[in-house]
C-alpha cells in the first residue's frame, strides 16, 4: 500500500523565514500526492496536489511543493512564513484518483514573531 | 456553494452506546469518504461511498458502518462504543469517482466516557 512519511512532528520558524516541511512517499506506481492544512478545531483544507502534470506544484497561500521521483519526496515550501501559517500540515498519498487517502502523521508548524 | 456539513459538531456518549454521525456533501458531489483522526493513530480511512454503494473500506471492526442516501448524504454508525472510539470524525466529498479533489467538513468530535 502507498504510504508517506513526514519528517519532523514539530517545526518552528521565525516570521518571514523559509518554511520547509518534509514528506517522503513509498510507492511502486506513480502516486497522487497532496498537502493538507488543518487549523485548530477545523477540518482539512487542500493546499496543493500532484497528479503527474508538473513536478513543481503551486498551491494556495503561497505554498508550493516539488515532486522528486529520484528522492521519492514531495516537500512543502513557502518563502516567507506568516503568523497565520501556524497549523498542522498533512502529506497524503493515493494510488488512484478518488481512492482512499493515506496520510502522514502530520507536522505542527509554529511561527514565532 | 455550501461546503461539506457535518452534524453534530460535538457529541458525548457512554461506553456501550451507539452513535450516528451525518455528512452532507457539497451539492453535486456523489462521493463521500469518512476518516477517523486520533492523536495516537493520526488520520485513518474508514470507508468511501459512491452512488449509494460502499466502494472502499478501511481496516476497522464491523462496529463501524455507514451508508449513503440517494441525495448523496451519508451517515456513519458506530455500535457498542469503546473509549478508544473517541476521535474527530471527518467526512470528505468529491465530485465523482475519479476526482483528485477531496473537500473536508469540519468534523464531529466524539467523546466516549
């Protein structure tokens, strides 16, 4: 089964600094990869998705991710962190469109002034 | 367009009882999936319905069941509640079977005492 591993359960950055959240996938077939964000007491919001169209994917709120097959990675980045980015971030994988998502354990992002 | 609506938002039940959670997908969406989120296990797939048929099921005991109605609304039921069933239950809807977009509701927070 497809799976993802998120490195670092907690990441802390200063406001204005680069955000880098790491995700590695395990897949024997081209995967569908996603990044979701969850704010306290809220559901999940899709930030961006990779569906093999382009390796560099741009999402909402200034986030982007690059699919690197050689490294089996799909890391999430944002050039400049904002206080409002503080949340839980989940990487997810699916082996077919519309099928079950397998989520990573999540990374809690803290943004300090 | 209204988002995914889950009711109730919060629920407290006693061990041994049963509970029914409701999910109304985005208008026009025919696929509904359910996920359980706990601090220990993270986000886990429960099941997925499309056009009133269960298409996928996760690795959960038979106490967890669901159904989908002709208007695409879905319910999930948990019988003989255990303390470990305390979790945030999230519902996601997608336009159709092959869609890569899943839109999540805010979830139902179930506490079993």
